[in-house]
C-alpha cells in the first residue's frame, strides 16, 4: 500500500503556533522532506518542527528550492523546475515503498508556498497518490497580531500581494484597497517607502520583521528602515 503525502503548515516561526494536527501528523510520518532556501543551508521549517516533535527516529531529507520569481501561466525557470522534479522523485520513491511523507512549510501552505508546486509535480509523476494539505498559522495573521492591529474589519477590502510588483501596480493597489499586506518587501524598500510617502500612507504602515521568531522587530519608522538591510521574512501592513 502506498504512503500518503502531507504538506503541513508549521506557522511563521514560534513553535507554539504549530497546530495540534500538524504535530500529530509530523509525529506519525517516518519521512520528512524539509525545504531550504540556500544550498547547504538549514531549514527554518524544520527548526520550528523540532521545537515540538523529535526528529530522532525520522528520515530527514533536506532539499534546496531556489528563491526565484514564479509567474503564473508561464514556464518556470529551469533551475526551479528541476528542484520540484527532484523533490517529487524523492517523495514518490518513499510513498511507493509504503512510507508517509511530511513536507513542513512555513506559515500556511495556501499562501505563496512551495508545497503546492511540489504537489502538482508529484501528481504529474503518479496521479493516484494520496495528498493532504494541512493549514497553519500564516505570517500575515501573526504579523498583524504582533503589531496589535486587525487586518480588516467591517466592510474593509483586504488584498495580499508581493511588494515586488511594478510601481504602477503597487500604486493602483494601495489606492484601491483599505487594507494591504505586502510580502517580500526586503528588496524593494527603497522604492516602496517613497511611494507610501507620496500617497500619504506613511502613518498607516507598519513593517514586521521575522514575525514570532527570535529577533522579531516591529517598525513604524519606515524612512529609517528603508536604509537598513531587512530580513527576508519581512511583511508590511498598510491599513487606512
């Protein structure tokens, strides 16, 4: 009998934000495939899991996934696609041998997660495999909680977008919606902050870096933050 593949959201960083279901399934699965963003680097998701579930008896497969832009509807970068294919092959081999495999992923799998690309690639290789997606606490919700503010209330219109959009798209979004969550802001602060200033939104914005992790910072002094290096795990919330 084939094993089952689980994509498991493990939350944004604090191991105590992992769900009971996530912990139970990770305990159950004998194989974990942990994603890394750097070759030979450590897996942040694995570190979160090991704060709750022992990995002593597990087969741990760490796999590098290049951090490159993916445009929906377009052919992915060859290095990115190769990483998905290689991960899927590792997983399929274990599943066909009868082992359940867990893929711990940061935050919630439904929000910009590599786990879904791996699932699609996996099912291309073997359409009959069993797959389950397990939701987790998102960095978006955790960032709002850390900042002590809601994401949206009443008839607020909420949008979540990568801050790497072109300025025209960012401007349109910032003007149109009531609450805007900007992901991946670490590389675009130099053009994002002037745009917020131009739209008179500086006092409506908060930057949360490494939410719920060691070293978490909450920044409202965006002009100062603009000239400092930001961590990859940085989220900005603009609420009018």
